[in-house]
C-alpha cells in the first residue's frame, strides 16, 4: 500500500507527512518527489492536499477551505449555491472567519475569507459529513444568507420591496428555498448587534413570504 493512500483526498500538514516517512533518511526529498509526481498539491507553506490515486475519491473543497485558514467555515455565495438558493456556481470557495480577511490562490482554485465578529460568527454552523473520511463546517442556509447580506458592501436597503428586488431579481434566488428558511433564527442574529437593520429587514421579508 502506498504511504499516501490512507490520506487520499485529505489535507495533511508537513509534520504529518514527516511522521509517515520516519524510515527515510531524507523525508523532505520524498515529499518534493510526491509534489513533482503530482501526488501532492501544495496549498500553502506546510499544508498539502493528497491527490486521489485510482480510487475515484475527490478532494472536498469545503474541507480544504476549513483547514487552509481558521477558525473558519464555508458560507456566503459558495454555501448559497450548495443549498440551491442561487442558480450559478461561484468561481471561488467563500468562507467567514474571526480573523482578518484573507485570500489564497491554490492549484485547487481560489479560497477567500471575510471577517465576522466572534459572537455572530459562532451561530448557525453545520457539521457536514460527505464521506467516511471527509467532513467540514458550513453555515446553515439562513446563516449563509445573513453573512452574504451583512458583508456585501454599499447596500442601500430601506424596505422589504428593495430587499425583494435584490434577492429575487438581482440575485435570482430561489423563492421556494427562501420560504423554507427560519425567520426566528434571523431575528436572533439581528439581536447580536451586527448589521442589525439588515437582519431585521431580512426577517421581515422572510415572514412576508409566508403570508
């Protein structure tokens, strides 16, 4: 069995790779060889993705996003598309974090992170298991929408009608998906003091959809 096979489709650190190469006189040379052969992808200094070898397993982009920069969880446009709330896939994996904003360009694509206040960040996080060995954290549909609304710059929203135009016409969000969201959770977020006016307006809009 290949030394990398047990890590197929996973993200590993330089230290983890060195631990499985303790029998080698030059473990760093072996790591460079795996990179040259395309069996490893360098994500950033000291962090790698193990390319699946004839297993059909994939590399989970949300899993990579969680481990590339943290604490973080996937949210915003990537999560909205994941839940079917917006119709078009996005060109990057979008996440939120309690640290400063960051962006990474990797062989797997671009990963971006936007900062949220700690108390707001911690709400509405789901733990999603894709396979027996792949799991990651992602915002709930309500939280992903709130994060997007909170972090989109230069929005001038004064009415339910204006928000409806933004979500349904400009973003072409799925109205059936929006009707399934929980306005009570959104009101809880509004009470945290971060972009409260936008959150309250969103809760009003959600409630109007059920009337």
